[in-house]
C-alpha cells in the first residue's frame, strides 16, 4: 500500500469532485422540489401516455409516482448519492453517481437510482461487467462508496470505502478532512510529521465496520453482487432467502420490496402483471404488501429500515402472525367465537387437544383434514344433485343432472370448477328454493300468529325461559339437526331472536319427522318445544314441511356451496375430529371435544379456508364479478390479498402458517419472499427444511447469501464453533477479510455467587466498552427466562448509580428502550436484532431448562453481538460447550 501522503494526494481530486457533485445533486433536487410545489396536481394526472391502459389504474400509479417523487427529492437533500463509479463504456471511461433515491436529470452529470438496472454498478465487484437491458456492457474500473451529510462548510462524507481492482479496499474516514490535510502548507519537518500522522488516521487499509449506536437494522446502503441480484428478481418469484446471522437477509428483503413497490423500475412484464392485479383490487400497488414477523419486538425494530428505503410502513403492513391470525379468524372467516358469531370456536392459550403425533406431523395432519373435508363437500354436492333429480314437477331436474354428472367426474382438486358450474345455474336453483321457502314459511308463520292471538305475552315469556336456561354447546350438534336458516338468524337480538327460535324449532320438528333423528336434549330447539309442545302444526303439515325442508336444504346447499366451501370449514372440522377420534387418530381418546382448539387446529382451519378462497378467487370469472350477488361474500376475503407477501425469520413459522401467508398472495402475481436461517429456528414447530417450504410453495427457489457483515472475525469463529459442537449445518462463509475493526475475544464469568455479583461483573465490562469506544453503543443483556428480566434490571440500575446509565426491562419483548439504555431481554424475543455488545447470562441455567433447544438459543444469543460478547454461568460452562472455553477471556482490559 502506498504511503498515506501519496494516497491522500491521489484521492484528493476524487474527494473534491465527490463533495462538489453532492452539492450539484442537492441543488438540483431543491430546484425540482421548489418547482414541484408550484405545479398543480392535475398536471401529473394525464393518463393518455401511461404504461397502464386503464385510466383509474394509470391515475393511481401517477398519484403514487408523485408522492414517490416528493419523497425522493427530500431524501436527496439529505443524502445526494451513495457511490461514485468509474466504468468503461465502449472503451471510454465514464463516471456515474448512484443514488439511493431517484435523482432528477442533471445536464453534464450521470446520476442513476440504485433501483434502476444501471444501479447494479454500485453492487458488482471492481473488474466485473454490468449488462444493461439494451445489451450494452459496462466494466467497473473503481468505485468509491460514500456516506455524505451536510456540515457547516457544505458537505462531508465519512467512512468512505474506495475499491480498486486486485487490492484491498481503502477506508477514508472523512473526505473533508482528507482535503484539509492535503491542502495544508507544510513549513517545517514537525508540521510535515503531524500532517502525515493525520493522514494515517484518515486513510487506512480495509473496510471499517461502523459502530452501532442506535437500536435499528444496520444501514447497508450498497448491497453486494449476490444480494443485488436477488432483490432484482421478477416480482412474481417465490423465494426463500437463507444465510447465517448478519448476512443482510432482512436488508435484501426490504430493498426488494422497495424496488417492486416503485412502478418506475418495474419491467414491462412486471408492470403488466401488476396492472392485472390492481384492476381487480381496491388497494393501490404501493400499499398492497404485507410482511410478517414472529415477534412484536422485531416488528418495531425493522420499521426504521423501511423509513430509510422510503417505504411507508404502518402496523397494517408489518404484522405478527398471532395478531393477523386472530383478526382474520375472528372477523373475516368467523372461525373464532365473537359477539356476532356466538357458535364459533374458542382459542385459549396452551390448549392441548391434538396428540403429539399431530404436532410432529403438521403437514400430514392438515393434508388429511383438507382431503377429508373436500371429499365431504364433493359427496354433499353429489347427493344434493341426486335428490333434486327426483323432484316430480317444478324442479330443476336438468340442472341437477348436469351437476350430478360433473360431480361424478370431478375430484377434490376441481371443487372450484364444480362450484362455478353451480353458480352458472343459480337462477333456476334460486327460483325453486324461493317456491319451497314460501311453502314452508306460510304455515309456520300462521302457527306463530295463532299462538300470539291466544297468548299476547307468548314471545316475552318464551324469551325469559330461553334467557334463564343453561343450553348445551349447539356448535356440537349433528349436522342433520342444524337449521338451514340459523346463520341468517344468528345475529338477531331481543324478541326477534325469540321469534326466530320458535320458527327454528318448528322447522327442526318437521325435519325430524322425515329424518327420524332425535332433537338433542338440552338444546335451544328442545327447550322451545318443551314449552310450546309439538301440536302447533298438523301432522300432515309437518310431513309436507319436512319434505320441503329437505329439498330446500339441497337447493340452498348447492346455492351456498361457494360460501360453505370457505366459511363452513369449522363445522366440517368438528365432524372430522369426531370421526378421527373414534378411529384413535390425531386426537386423544380421553379428551372431550368441546369448542376449544389449539394453535395447530386454528392454523389448519384457517389454511383450509384460505386455500378454498384461492381456488375460487384464482378464477378471473370470479374476480371480475365480485359485486355480483353470487360472489359478494368473497369481498372481505379478497381484501386480505396483497401483491407482495413477505416474512422475516421465516423458520420460526410453522409450515401451516407459512402456507397461510402464501395463500394471501394475489392470484395474478403469487409474489412470496421469505428470509430465515434453519440454524436459528427457535420455534419447535418452525419450518425445518426445504421440503417443508416446497410444500408451502412448490415453485419456491432457495437463494443463499453467505458474506457476513455483522460480526467481528473473533465472534464469527465462536459462532462457527458453536454450530460444529452441536453438529448443526455449518456456516459456509465467514466475515470478509476486507473488513477491519476492533477484534476482541468474548468474555466469560463462571461461578458467580449471586445476582449482585453478576450485575457487578456486567457493569465493569460495560464500563470497559465505553472507555474503549469513547461512547455507549447499543447494549443488550439476555436472560434465560422472562422472570429474570426485571430482577436483573433492578440490580443493574443499582450498579449504574454513579455511571449515569440506565437499564430497561424489555418485558415480553414489548419495549425497545432508548439508544443509550442497557436493554434486558428474555432470549426468546431477540431473533433478528443486532447490538454492538451483548451479554448472555445464566447459560448453564438455560442448558438445564431447555436441553434440546439450548444449542439454537446459544447460537442466536451469541450472534446478536457485532463486536463485544459476554457470557455468564451460575456454576460453569455446560459440558456440551466446555471445549469452547479457550476462546474466552475474563475481561477486556489491556487486551
């Protein structure tokens, strides 16, 4: 490497140029912003030249583009560019500035957005070639990665990385400082010596890792070549991105989302597919996305990264699965009980209804249920069609024959096609059903009027009886005793609900005359009949009504088959589990099957409903007619669909949960992008291998990134040792040899006698870190159990009394704390987070508590730290990791 003063002289012209161009770009952005503020909005609303043929769609995209333009200009005023690239174009040397935001056109200056195809100049290695869409090839000669910001005198850029072919990168601490030392006039040997030493501090070999001083995702402005390739994959790809901790998986995911939300950088093919999706949706493409995280803490943690990428991210965009599932299951699919859906299922915490085999074989369990319930529906369609064929006069016999024939040829995979066929003949079926309903309602309403004429207080008295009675759980009634009108009447209240109960009881009585099925004792129907008797209808009327009800049930069942395919899944599940329990499969024989379900059951019911929805909404015929009477019930489900569905820390979600997320992708795009690491899987039900992901999404491709940006070499070696000790899948790459920074060994405390001694040791190590760095970086302490969070926090605060530091108890991972706080977490909540320094306390306790999962928790905890890692043990290192002891030291003093 040349001497510091020679390098300074060589780099000074480049530094001068960069700071000058930052001013030019910022000035152009300010000019555009001023013009933008004066131009009326209507000027941007001309859709005649839009890529999108639909005027509403084009207008939405233009409005979205206007807001993006405003955001980009504001960003360029703060950060004009992220890289200066010298490249060869047809033998001519050219310079382009790559910006994180979209720059305005500047005469005489080549500027390009990172999201554009040419933005790949900032990602590839020096010496590599970028091939543009027009086939032109650009060879990268050198690159200066910059981090500009305004200072009192204009612009500066710190922690700059200069990359040359065949050499280690050079870090330039400050471009302004570099220019200041090179222009100084050296008048004597002492001044010359001082200048040379200053240049050594400003210029150093290798790429320096930035110190984390705030709790947020590390800002990786420029992706490497592999990450860059992945984030540019077509929008309709399904991708699983894996890699060790600190490889930038989440950054790549967010960068991809940002590019695909920006209509200016969609390819022609992508734009057409997005247009198709937007035409059938009520949500603009820029808002049509959702990302799932396994914890609330991670959701809050990544929000700052979305802001940097200029992606508006509300709580409706970034969601935990638990929150989304509860909302969808309760309010969209009516799986769970509510004030409206009184017969729904109940999901209490830690319910155990399925056996251990079901938990271990989630996919098999779901496939068994889904196949069973679809076959059940196919059989119902076939039997209803056969019954309607037997109608003597005035019935839809020809329609029934077509449906019966199609059902006999159909399979569980073609249920949606069969439902579409039924819908095409809904007019004939509906007319027949209305005739039957009139023949039923007239005598029943006549009986009610006679009752009320004999007894004016009849309804009030019956209401009192029903309110005071202890009724059985009607959700477990046999299917044959369920009232066809119960869903329509369930939401009724007051006296109207009592009147409906009376009518329902008479219908049930008439139906029982034909089916010979007893009405269940203790039910609402039984209680009504006990109070009013069974003589309100003549016997011949009961038979006629019973026959009509059976036929009405078949006709209405066919008409409602699409709705039942999706929304009656809980009813079919009740029958399925009764059936399988009798067969001693999946369910414990000693467990009474009430309305309570566990997590696997809820996820399975939701997935079955979502996949049924996908089968129907996958048809353009259905999506184009959602306002029609036959399909309006699908609108709330379709409103859940998004153009892009993403998940971070995907290995903490079960295959069933990930399949639910996949089922939320818009049928025109099927855009699904998930990131995770099998070695960090903390959930016992989490997805464990690629085969499970292929079950979730058969077209999913596995992309892997291995260059580690987070950890020092020493800590990465420890992480590899942990994996090797437990024979987990090894990390295939280490921290780049170009990265330089503080290299300190991890520290270890064994056999501490009390929590106070433990806190004292932690406090001493934290003081050492602050003394070494000259500031307090991000600091975290991980405990093995939630019950230890607050006690250790209190003890740390006693130790910090004279240090003006504060420890914060992040109870249940719900609190992030302030930048200079020492945060205390249960280890279960820290997936995806990064700190400059982290301490994992009581790992021997954790090893005793979780002997099977201990290795993964240790690996996750150890990889949260970028530079400083500390571990404590109540007694000593667990035997399983005793071989790691030589990698630790007791403290960081003079080391």
